[in-house]
């Protein structure tokens, strides 16, 4: 275990098993719909790569980048579009793939932005959800795990750009971000 990790919250094995279940559910729900999976950079890339491979239906891939966090451990509430989609989504079935929903600001902003482009449907798949922290009302259609209000890292999630390549999800030691 990494020295900055307080404890492992979700092991590689637990994540893998849950993604298999999500993939099976998505394969059924999107059968014949040729969905566009929209990954939110950068946090979702690891989850995204595993998730699309767990879906047995053809899936088209595209990415957006949003910034809301800065280098701190708490959301600023300020959301900025950094990279837009390359794909036209009018009439398409869009599945937003996100690493974690915290305050909900990012997803509320994104859903509003993408809905205005008239997709046939728009749903959200998030690996992690911290329901206690929600400020903006947002429904997660597909959810990996609900977690407690702790700052987590690994499996794509970062603290100040670090820890994304850890293969598990761990709770970051408070001493790392409180000093
Ligand atoms: P929201 O707009 O507050 O819902 O924030 C969502 C974004 O904040 C996520 O996409 C993450 O990039 C980041 N975030 C929220 N909580 C955590 C965490 O515990 N660890 C790492 N990043 C987080
Ligand atoms: Mg993110």
C-alpha cells in the first residue's frame, strides 16, 4: 500500500466485479442503441476503459474535460468546460461516464449543457457517489459504489494530479492535504 494511503476502500477485485455487473446491465439497457460513452477527463479514464470493455454492445467513445477542483480536496463549485466533444450528439443515446459525484455541480452543469443539444437520451454512470456531500440535485442512473465522505484517490482519482495510477481506491491520509 502507498504510504499516503490511510486504508484501501475498494480493492482491484471489488472494482472489477462491480464493473462486470454494470457492464452486463448496460449491455442489456443499450442493446441495439449504439450509445456514445462520454468520458470526463481525466478522473474517469481508468474506469471508462474497463467499463466499455465490459459492455458487449458496440459503443462509440468520446471525451470532455471539465475543471472544477483546482488542487484542493474540496470542490470550488465553479465549473469550466476545458474540452468539448468531437461528436454531434443530436438524436444519440449519450452515457456520461464519471469517476465520482461529490457536490454534483460538475454533473449538473454537464447534463444541462448536453441536454440542450437534443440527444435521444442522456444517462449518467458514476463509479463512486458521496451522497452526503450533494449540493446540486443529480440522479445517477448507474452507480458503482456509494461511499462515505472521505477524500479518495486511485483508479483514476487524484489529489493534486497524483495517485491516479494506483490500481485500487484508497482513502488519502488527512495529513497529506491538511498540512
Ligand atoms: P463535484 O462537482 O463536486 O460533484 O465534483 C466532482 C469532481 O470532483 C470529480 O469528477 C472529481 O474530479 C473530484 N472529486 C470529488 N471528490 C473527490 C475525491 O474524493 N477524490 C478525488 N477527486 C474527487
Ligand atoms: Mg473529475
